[in-house]
C-alpha cells in the first residue's frame, strides 16, 4: 500500500512539477516543452515501476513465502484459520523458492518470508496444528497420518485441511531433515530421539489409540483393546492390566534396544534394565572379635576388639539380623535378580520400575524369608552311624549318608550354608515372580557370629596346632641330628673303614688266639698225659731234671734265634768248647739211663763254679 501511494505521489509530482518549467522566450519555450514532456514521462515510468514491484516477489532457497490476503470478497467460515478457497486471511498455499509474478500480488496480499524448518540429527519434530477438525472427546492427540499420505498431510496445508486433518497436538512426528512448512498451520517443537541402550527394553505407555510402527512393535489400529494379561487372577500375584500394542494404556510387549522417533507427548517410554542385578544386604552392625595370641612359653592369651561396619553406598539395605537359639546374628546376603523382557511391562505397570520393586516389595520379602528360614527347620545330610557311633560305609568305602530334618542351629550359617541357601531360594523365587522378577540365586555372605561362640573352638584348634607343631618340631630336630650324624660319618668314612677293618682283624686275631689256646691246651693235656706216663716210668725226680734241661735248651735256642751273631762266634771258637772229659751215654742204667747227660751237666756246672771262684780271688 505504501508503494502504491508513493507511485501516485511520483505521478503527481512529475505532472505538476513539469508545469513550472517555462520561459518567456518562444524559442526556449518550445525546447522547455519537450523537457516538461520528458519529466512527466519519467514520472509515469517511475510510478509504473513502483506499481509493477507490487506484482512480483522473490523467495530465497532457504525460505518459504507466506501469503495473508488483505483484500477480497469472501471471508473465512467461523472458526477457520487458513483459507483454502481464496478467502481473506492466511492462505493455505505457500510460495516456494524462486521468482513469482502476479498482478497486484503485494497489493492484495501481505507476503512474509519464513525460514524452512530443520530437524537436526538425533532429534524429532513435535507438530501442533492450528487449524483442522477438532479432536474427539476421547482423544488427547490427533490420529497419526497414514504411511502413504503422511508427506502430503505435512507439506500440503490444503490437503491436510480437506482430508480430515485434526487440530491440536499430532501423533506423527518429523524425522531429521528440512521441511518447507506453512507457518500459519504448524507449530514445531524439537524433542530428543528415544534411545534404548543394549541390556534394556522400553515399556510403552500410550496416550493414543492408533496404528504403530516402532521397530519390533508394529500393529494396525486395534479394534479390541481388552487387557491381554491380568495376572492378578493368580493367587498372590499383583493385578496388572496390559493392553495390546496400539491401544491406550501399558502395552503388553516391550520395545527392543535401538533408536526410535517416538512422540514423547503421546507415548511414554520407561527403560527397564534386563541385565542381571546384584542386591546386597551388608553392614549396619558392630563386629566384635576375640583375638588369640601365643607367647614363647606356649601360653594362649585373648583380646577383644570391635569394628563398626557401615552400610555400603551400593547396598540394597543393611545386613539381616537373625535370632537363632537365643543368639543374634547379623547375616550378610547377596541376591541375583533379573527382569526378563517378557516381564518388563508387568513390572512397570505393577510397581513402576526395578528400583521400586527392590524398595517396596523384594527387600521386605527377602528379610522376612531369611528370618523365617533361620528360625525354622532345614534338611541336612548326616552320616549313618552304627550302635557304637561309628560311621557305616558303603560298598565303595564311603560313609553312608541320609537327609534329616531338624531345627536350625547357630553354627549352621557356617557349616550348612548350602542347605540354608537352597531353602531360602525356594521361597524367595516365588515371591519374586509375584512382582515379575526372576530370582537367579541367593548367597549367604560372611555372618557376624557372637565371638563367645567361636572362642572355645579357636582355643581348641590353636592347642591342636601347637601340639602338632611341637611334634613336628621334635621330629625336625631328630632329623637334623640324624643329618648331622650322617654328615659326620661321611667326613670320618676313611677312619670308620680302618676301624671296621681293625675290628675284623681283631676278631680274626682273637679267633686265632682262641684256636692257638685251644691247641695249646690240647698240647698241654697231651704233654701232661705223656709226663704222667713218663713219671710212672722214670720217677718224678728224673722228670723234673729233664724238664729243667728242656727249659735251658729252649732258652738257648730262643737266645740264638734272637742273637745269631753269638751263635756265629761260638761256632768260630768251637775248639775251645771241646770237653776234656768224655762221657758215654748208656751204661748200667740201660738204654734209657741219663747218667751221661747228668755227667755233662755236672761238669758244666762245676766249671762254672770254679771260674767264679777264680774271679773272686
């Protein structure tokens, strides 16, 4: 409009302004007449250009031209926002990039430029329509667009308005990319893509009843939305209605891991961790201990210590306190649980999530079950004994076993832990299924037993170990002594061999002497017998004389054997020993007479006495 007024002003200024170009000189007046004509013509051309500029528009490649009709004869129907039949007001059609000419375009319409809508990667566009068919009473969001005409419903405003497009928030979203939308119709809000990581599933709560195409969840708009599962009919299990995919409510099937462009306003996706979870019940008690020490004399002393055990940050709760045989035990526990993809919708619909299951249902159930089992009975294997109390063996030599049922004892948390774990698992598994949780295993961790229960056993074990150590030490000393003896024996081996040889030689020498003595005894006995016979024949006096002679001769022979030089000298001077008297053997005495021998001996003795007298003189 401003441009049009400016064109009229230009024409008027050119027309009337040219009238003031005059002259008194007729020759010059003819020349100025041509100038006036040129000025008026230029004014008309400028005005024509201004009017022509109102009939075309240029749209840049990253923009969209929006028309708002100002002048016309038809008004929009009541409640209408956009014109599809040339009515006054915002128009359904938009101007794409390029040059557009239409007589009086910018006179009849207000043309504005808007940037194209760009949805970045990892985002989606949430659409709100300002015009269309009102939503039904049961609707919160408009029906999703059919797959074959979704593009036209979004980009062609006239098509949207004439083919049942609904006013308000839409179920269909814009995926990443650029869109040339009619800004009069659409309001676009940017949202984040739904990313379900591995190890998780997505439980969908739908606010719309529509066709679905989300990865593994695909379904046409369902006609029947009756609950597919209401497991509350089972005794003790939570009551949860789950609906078919596409209905309003919690769908009975979960969404697999992946990225999805889901309208977060129309669908609420709850992530459920399907990995195995560890729930630990630790700390929250004061641990008392009695330490034993042994001095050099083997005396055992004890000392009590205490430590405050805090609840770790990652723990589900504190340790479970048990009452067994009047004793209080702080039992630590680990439970492995898992929510399967099939149970994930049930968990979300019944409680809200795995954390809520842990806090509201399973932790109280675990504590109750563990206390009940510890205060009840267990089945434990026991050896079969005979009447003397000795174990009965089977054909393989192994002790025969039988299972007995008895009340739980204090030391069972150490000695029969497996039996307690099995009893707890049987009960807690059913409790978990009531909430849609699969209990994989229950493991009893270190219990906090009163130290008074264990001190006697510790002292007994320590005493046994000390006794065993004493015997082993004594055995080691004996072995050391033996080793030293062996080493010393090896070092004196040559002397030991000599001693052994000497022992053997002395044994042989003793045997020889014994044999010699035996021979000598036999010889003396024979001699005695001979002498006895000789005495009977010769008489004792003559036998004595004979023994004297044999003794002297024997001594002489021994002397000459030890001194051969004397014998040599005697033989050299033999002539000096020729006797002056001659004695004959025999005689009146008969052949056995010793008169001659006696004469020789008497003469020898007599000469010896004479030499002695001479020497004395």
